[in-house]
C-alpha cells in the first residue's frame, strides 16, 4: 500500500510542477502602437512593452490535442527571438479572427 501511495504522490508532484511552470499571458495593445505583454506564474510576474517594429510576425499554428482533434493557436514572434501565444482553442474561425484583428492592430 505505501508503494502505491508513493507512486500517486510522485506522479501528482510531477504533474503539478509542470502545470505551475506554464504562465498565464495577458497581451494588450494601444493606439500609440505599443503592446504590453504580462506573464504571470504562481510566485512571480514579468512584463514587457513592445513596439510594432519589435513584432516580427504572427501566425496560426495548427496542432492536435491529446485526443487527436485539431487545436489552434495564434503565435506572435518577437524580433528578440521569443514568441507569445495570443490566443488558443479548438475553434479555427475564432483563432483566425484573432489573428486578423492582431494583424490589423499592427498596421
């Protein structure tokens, strides 16, 4: 019994550490042409302000979820070499609309 319980604890701690490492991202743009990106983890927070020229490209990325269904995300690449996901979900039309709105904000 202690062996089974320790296996559950080990698996639970491993999964918890993985999920706590994923940040919550909030991205906002203003009419002056700057974008404010805030990333929040459980015990820390980071934010950056980018100008339009700092964003290299934005694209719709199609992957599959754990059940094999299509899953979409809108990813913006920054000239500094990192990227941020603006939106994600299983609705392709909604992600395409977010991409279109984001590209319109860049123009």
